[in-house]
C-alpha cells in the first residue's frame, strides 16, 4: 500500500485527489503547511508526491529542488498550464512526470501506477539490499520493513548500506568513518557513535530491534 502526498493548495482539488486515490487503495495525505513542506514530507515519508507548480510562499519548482537534495522519491508535477515550457522545467528541476490541469482522474491514476512500477519494481534486485526482513532501496535511500517505509538521512543511508552489503562481517569504525567523510582523520569518533545511535533509534521505532550489533573496540555488523 503506497503512500502518496498531495501538495496542492486548492482545497477542492486536493480533497478530490485524496478521495480518489483512497478508492484505489493508496494512503493519500494532503499538505497542510505550505511554508514548511520539507518538515511535512519527512513526517509522512511519501513514496510518491503529486506537486502543484503554483503554491503559496514558494512554487513547486523550488520545493522539487529542495526535495531532491534529500530524497529521490518520484515526483509527478501538476500544473494548470499545459505549455511545453512548464513540462520542460518540471523535468529539469528533478520531476519524474507531468500532467496538465484539467486532467482525467483515470489518466492521472495510470501515470501514478506507471511511475510507482518504475520506481519500486522489487524484481530489480540490483537496486535492493535485503537482510532480516528489511529491504534497503538504493534508488531512493529508504528502508522498507513490515510495510513501513523508513526515511534515512545521508549518513544513516551510507552506514546501513555498508553494513547490509557486508552482512555477517564486522565493519571497522575507521572504514565506516572513511565511507561517510572520505577520511578517518580529524573526525571525532563520537560523531560516528552519535550517527549510529540515531539510526538505531529510528530502526527501533519502526520495529527493527537489535538490527545493528556493536563489536566493542572493533566496529559494527548486521547479521
């Protein structure tokens, strides 16, 4: 069951979209605070975003650029203008697809389904790393466990990828620090501990307990 976030300031359109997507079995939620889009996105952790271009405070192009700094979640642009320049701009800003208003809801649904298939095709093993029931998606830097999608920061993703790709093997702290900061020099070891503890807490909140093991004085491993 995919989570779709609707960033549309027209309350009527947003409600119609949410109700329509719910009928198709999606978990749909509408943005509420258009000044703090990134915070809402982190909280909901959507698997696809419907992003209007004309929004209060900042337009959809701005938010797409900001989202792309921290996530590869698929973005489908909505726009009341159907000219080619908007479509080109949407793609250049990091969007994955574009649909002009007014649109047929069934056409929109078909675009959403196609975009989800391209983005989350679990038969494409090269883009996934699994361990202990958890699946790390290398395309969008998220972890899926027990039907819960966990959003990861840059460092959390790098730590988890390194450990899961080498599951069963102890990865030295120096090696992890070098992977994160491209050097193990001038980096306080406590910084790595803080990152690992933060990641552990996030995993535990999602039900993944004791996923990362500590080998005192050596490093970490995932079994």
